[in-house]
């Protein structure tokens, strides 16, 4: 099971110590934003190229695969030596020409669902990547825009089993963006796993209240530890159920 965890944005050297702790607790992949897409051009957009040395140091010390988002061909080229899995964000999921560019890469790609993309469209957009020669696509449900405003998005748990009916691609769940509320991330993540998700992506910060981006939806380290305990119990239950069946 993929457990992708880390801060929304790489801010400073604290990223390395956080990554070490996440590995100790059970993370299989580390995530971190380098070039951050934001709703407003006047908001903080990450540290950009300053993060490169931190990523190299993290990978040398932590030795886990790294996941980060690229938004254009230049960023793909810049991040290529650093990332093990590219991420396509929800804002760019419908950019067919960008999807083709990811299809020309020889590294796996996590494609997040667009904010107004239907399930069938979600699967079809993945074909833009696959048709260019890259079959290693991982879909990610991260909530869609609805009339509901209590949560940041509406996490569509239907999407997970539906994708498994429509194609053979793996699908993971991002309840951080799906809910936008720290208190809801753990229960929604567990619901997604029960629905058949192949893994999770979750935002974790050493001090969410001070995070430069998405602090309100980032788990504390202690909350991530709690989540991992629940996931391990779930895995043991599923393994026992398979034996009984």
C-alpha cells in the first residue's frame, strides 16, 4: 500500500527531519511542493529551485521515493532528476497537451482528479498519458467542487470502486484536499481504504498552525501516527478476512 506523506510545501530544512519521522511511522513515499499553484498570484508560491538541495539531502538521508507536482514542461525537466513520481494537480488535469508531455516521461505519474471532472472523464484523461508511451499512471481522488461549503471539496468515495470497474489503473485517496479539515482527514482516509483505495496521499506538517500553505488540512505528526495505527489494524483485518474466505 502506498502511504505518501509530507508537507504541502517544502519550506526549509525542517522538511528533512519531518521526512525522517514520517518514514519511522510508516510512510512509503515523501511528498512536498516545490512550485505551488495557488488561487491568487499574490499568495506564497513555494521556494522553487531553493528546494532542490533540500530534496537531494532528504533523499540521501531518508532513502524514500519522492513525489512532487510539475505544472509545465520546464518544471518537468527541472524536477526530473529529483522526483521518483510526478504529480499532476487538479488544476492541470484537463490539460491534454501537458498530459501528453507526462506520457513521454519514463517515470510514474499520479494524476489527481479535476475539480469538475466526471469519473469517466477522469479515466479517459489518463489515456492521454498512456497513449504517449507511459503506462505507469496512478489516479488520485481528491474531492470535487459541489454546492457544499463546509468542506473544501466533496470527497467522492464513489470514484474509487467506480474506477476499478472502468479500468485497471490503481487509485489512491487524498482526503487532505478532499476535506480541507484536519479533523476529517483520518476518518475519510479510512473510508477510502474500505472502498478499495490502493493507497493514500496525506499532508503532514511539524507545526500545521505555522504552515505556509494548507495548514488547516495538514495532520500533526501525532495524528499521522494515529492514522498509521488505524491503517495497520485495517490491513491485519483484511488479511485475516482473506484467510477466512
